[in-house]
C-alpha cells in the first residue's frame, strides 16, 4: 500500500510517498481502507521534533474516515463495507496518512450517511479534544459561559459548536478578519485579541478552553468566576505555576491529552448527522501532497481543518 513516510525529523520536505506492507487485523481489530484523513497541528509538530513518538521512520496521521475492508476475530459492531470514522489511539496508534490502517474496532463509529468522507475525516481528533475538554472534564452545562481561545482553529471551531449544542453562551477569540466566521458558527461574543485584552473583554466565564498555551491560561483567570474550570490542550504536562494561580482564583485547572472514545465519537456522529456539528474545510489535498498540507498548516492562517484524500 502507499503511505506517507519520513525517515528523519525535519521540515515538510522529509515527507515522502512510499510503498509499505499492508497491515492485517488481529483479534478485535478492523482493517479500514482510508478515504480521507485530517491533518492536525500535532502532525507537523511530530514531523519536526521528538515529542511522544519513537524515532522515525513512521507514518503520521490520527484522523480516519474510510470503509471497513476486513475484520479480525471477535468483531461484532462493524462488517466489511461499513463506512466508519474515528481517531487512532493517540499518540502511539498513529498512521492514518496511508491507504489502509488497522485499529481496535471500537476506535470507529458509523459515518453518518449525510456527510462525506472529507467532512468525517476532518472531525475525530479535534472534535474528541473539544468534547473531552468541555463535556467530560469541565462538565459544561446549559446557560454557562464558555471562552474558547483560537475559536476559528481546528479544535476551537468545533468546540464552539459543541458548546452551543449544549446550550452554553460562547465567547471566542480570533483575529479581526475571522470575526465574521466566529458569528457564523455561533459565537455570541467574538473577541479580536489583537485590538483588545480578552481578559478585560470577557467577564464571569465558567469554562475556558485554552488551545494556545503560553500566557493565555494565567490571563484567562482574570475573566473567570470562582468555581470555574480552565482546561488546556496546549501542553504535555500540567504547569505548576498555572495550577497554583488557578487555585488562588478558586478555579480548577486541568491539562488534557485526547483519547479514543467510542461513546464520545458516537455523540459526535449524532451531532454531525443532525447538522449541529460541521468541520470548516480549509484545504483538501491528495495523499501525495502531504508536504503541501503541512506547509499550509504551519502558516498559522488556517480556518478549520486540512484534509488529505486517499
């Protein structure tokens, strides 16, 4: 099968289309023929530096939308021919930027008939991150105020829609040119972080989703109510100084690393099927142009998701 491989860490030029052996499903696993796979910031970060993965060679990619080709012993929920989507186990289940992937069967749920593979391939990692941060970790409830940083980004714009589906009042930061997009996806109070201090513009926030890192966490505390929750998805470990500052403000601070989750993927599929959750597609490229996808992602000017088609 064809796959995007890299032999060394480095820039987009290290990504090459190569022929590799097709995997075979073991017990409780399925082989999926990939139709589309999202490209996320974690892809170009892992391409360039050693983070969670062992040294190359490897194939990147965690998002998958495709068709079940073969099932291993004991699989009951999927059959050959089923259209499915999901996220490979993060971080070590990587490898979706290829023609086929193998993963545990409950990695995947049925793709809604009303969305195509490009849309489905854009959703899993970013939508699961948003769901696990807002719903599982922060317990977001109807009527609460949630502040989403980088609300036009891959995780951010899906987090906005998930929050609105749960009846929250949403504030979102983005640059001036993206303010219209924020309103289109449901942000109640768009904040242009370049022209105002978001910590002054936002008030009485119950939940903050920090997708940026740096000083965004500490600054967000000034906008939060006591008893609120600040969740960051921007770092590997929980910074002790932010945790201390959060405690002083009466705020719970959590660092999240996304996990596969059959239940959450099922809920994401329901929202997508109903039209309440939709990925904004910034760029679609064929698998062979993975390097161009990484180059586009690293500009920092992406609204929504980049997707590779297979």
